[in-house]
């Protein structure tokens, strides 16, 4: 059984109305990279009006004029990792740097990628890029349709169109990589998003996927989806290591049943 834990609802934020310290942190982190940018774009929850400070990451695509040197990549990545230690929210930046050519060609190549997952490696001097990332298909899809331009040209003029099949494959791969038991609220909402997109091609948030799941999926799965949404929206503070479960128990039978239904 899931624990009966209060989940006071947080304020849903977008880039236009986000907390001043959050915006300042993002702007100062970008400036600290030392990169000459021709465009900065917000995607993910902060673009789609469902950023919850106690849970969400800040998702960014950054465009630079040309290929970076190894030193430029390492410096940018290290600055982001160093600044992460004093970030004002539980989530972190998830940021990819692309050249104008990479963005226009739709190659899924990047110059630098930063996320909390890579922070320790970056600080140990073990990672900075370049590389390829299939998730860019999903990120670019969101940026083109629902992203926010912080600076630069409109996203549709900068980033190549993403075929629907590539977008769907990217979010389905993300679903396969998530352990529902270890990371239930993210996994449940992401599964709902995938099912929603399979039914009707569109770019949607995990929150919108969860809301659709409550309306559209079998009644037996509604309680676990509702719990996932409460956790996602909650202002309740948890330790970083408890972020995946929101710091409390879940109904494992319900999770397994939902996983089997999703397939």
C-alpha cells in the first residue's frame, strides 16, 4: 500500500513567471560557461508551464556558431558542474550545446551535454563531449512546438523538423530506461505520456500525460496515476536520494500491474 503522506501542491511555473532566484541561477550559469551563443531555448516542464520547484529539472538547448575546442567544452561543462553545488532547487540543469550546423541538420550530435548524472564525471575530468544523444529528438520536438526562446531566432528556423517516429522512439526509449519501483512517479507519468502520444501524435508534458491517463486508462490504474501526479506537483521537500519515490512507499502490486498494462 502507498503511504498516506500529505502533498501540498506547489506552484506550477513557466519561464515567463518563474521565481527570480531560479531565473538568475540559469542566466548566471549560462554566462559562466563562457560560450558565445546564437540561441538559448527552454524546453521541458519550464517551457510547458508545469515546472514544480521541488521536483523538476530545467531543460535547455544552447546553440553556438561553430565547433568548440576541447578546452571550451571542458570549461563549459566544469562551470555548470561547479555551480550545481549551490543551485537553488532540487533538480538540476539538463543542457545540451549544439552548433548551428548540428541543429539545422538534425544529426542528434552535440558539443557538450550537462546533467546531474554527469556532474561527478565532469568534475573528475572524465567527460565533456562531443557525442550523440537520441533524446535530442524529443528535446528538439518540444523546442520547435512548445519551447521558449530566451535568445536567438525562432526555434523552427534553427532546428530541423523531427520525424514523428523519431520523437516517439525517443520517449519510448526513455520509458524503457526507467525502473518503476525505483522511480515511480516519473515512470508512471512518462508511461502515460507515451500511451497518449501513441494514440494521437502530439508533443505533451508528463503532467498532461498523467491527466490524460486518469481520464482514458482503465479505472484500476487511476490510483497510482493520481499518486504520481500528487508527487510530481508536491511542494514537499525530499532528499536528493529520495527524489524518485518522493520519500515514501508505493503500492508495488499497483506499479507492477500498471507496468504490465503498458507493456
